[in-house]
C-alpha cells in the first residue's frame, strides 16, 4: 500500500458514511472553533432493506426526501424517509443507532468536550455505550428538531474519526502473473547488485506474491460493514463490470514503466510501476474502471475518504518497510530515502509484463492469506 495515496486523497466532495444501515453526507467538524459547529449539515440516507437495495435521501431541516436508488432506480421512484424518533411514557423523545465499538471508544476517550457542547447547544442528552459492548448510541430530547440537530453534529464527529483512523482494507487488483513476478525479481536483483543506488536494501521491496494495484481504501470495523462492502463489490460487478466485459471481451493489464510518488528523484520513498489495459480505447481504460469503482464505493458511504482521480500504481519499493540491521522500528523515526536518479535513467521504461484481469478483491492491509497475498474478505470473478 502507498502512503502517498492516503495522504493525497482529495476533499472535493462531502464525507459520505455508512452508519447503521443508512448512508449520510457529512460536512467537516470545525475542531478549532467547536462553538461554531455547522448546523446546516445535510444528510442523505440510504435505507438498505435488502442486500443491494440502497436508497439515497436528502435531509433538509426536519424533512427527509428520498433521492434515487444507487442501483438502477429512476427519478420518479421516490419515497419519504424519517429518522425514527420514539416517545416514552414521560413524553421524552429519542432516537438511537448502532456503531462499531471503535467509535464508542474514541467518543469516550477524545470527544467529551465536543459532546457536552452538542448537548448544551441542542438541549439533548446523549448516551454512549461503555465497556466495549455492541449497543446503541441514544439521543433524547424534548423535540424532534433538537434530536436531529444533535444527530447531524455527532455524525460530523464520526466522519472525522473515521477519516483519521488507520486504513484497514483496500480494493486490489492482483498483478502476480508469472511474467510480472519474474520481471519484478529481475528488476529487484539488478538494483540490489548496483552499489551506486543510495539507500537500497532488500527489505524495502514489495514481496513478489503481493504485487497489486491499489484502487481505494476502507476502515471497515465490524462484520456488518465488511459484508456491505463485499455486497457493494458484487453489485458493481453485475451492474457495470459484467456488461462492460461482455461488450469488450476479456481484459489484460500491461505493467510497464516506473515513476516516483514525488518529484525529487534524489530523495524517494515510494517507487512504483505504471499500468494500463492492453489495447485501451477512449471508452475502456483502466483509469475509468478504477475511478468508477471508487465512485461506487463512495456513493455507498464505505470509502475512508474520497479521491477525485485514482493514482494507478503497482508499488515496487516503499521505504517504510525498511528492516536492515540498526534501522529503528519506531513509527516516528524519519524514514531513510533512496536516490532514484540513476534508477529512473536506466529503468524508466522497464517492462514488467501482462496479466489477465480476472478478479477484483477487497483485502485486509495487515493480514496475509495462505497463498502469500493479502487476506481476501471478498472478491468478484470477471
């Protein structure tokens, strides 16, 4: 995985987050001026009643009007959807929703002050589960408007918590054909044999059986979110990928040429190979395919952050993996770069080879499968 991809994610669209079966658009929370929380947050809700049924709705004040389904629903197919608010015997109104335990921990650890301000401002009471229980967060108050205002502002905090969390999963296209692996090993051995390439060490190279294209990243924190992501991938296959391949025929990916994630070739931390579809046309490009996948998962509220344009790359070298003797393991120690100037001169157009595009995976970033690739949560065959 590339650190650069995570750090350069664009913020041109609102945060979109899947919360307890619904999908909301969230505006950013103002951490420096908490007394100026944005009250105009618009939430869109996708009431997912069955797998693959995703309705998008827009929240305006206390009325929520449905938009169209993400999957093949026309503009006329609209219905009203309200955040459920119930009254107890004393006339106190409340709403509730369930989150992964991770969010409850973060709210207790770091956001007491923020929540107290929301309580005071909206005149509501907010109860967050403790003791790592899978339970529901409850907001109660005297009227629906205050409850929905508090809900919107809590959603803003949740969106920021997710965006600041470490990525756990990613969408991957595996690039481990015999040809690509063989040429990668040759490339690696030639670089290690050359004394003039400063900073070179075997540990910073990607493992051959993990070669892949990264499309986008997730923070999926419980089984429900993971299942939703796998279902979203299956939906995209049926609605987009399958018709596309039926029209174009089987696809091959060509990996050739190298580039750095920064413009200073003298101090490089990530070196990658470029990729495209063999015999690309204006209608069929690997960039279009990757961007389409990213947009689909963004609309489902599952991406960690939105990217405007996917950086297609097969990571070859990443200096964060450096484990040579005497190299500090602490995360905050400055990484040792490589000098890639001569590498770029000699290998700029290096040919890695081709592989069939036969599957797309959702995989865990930090866990390996029995075959040496990343552990796969779900995949689709093309």
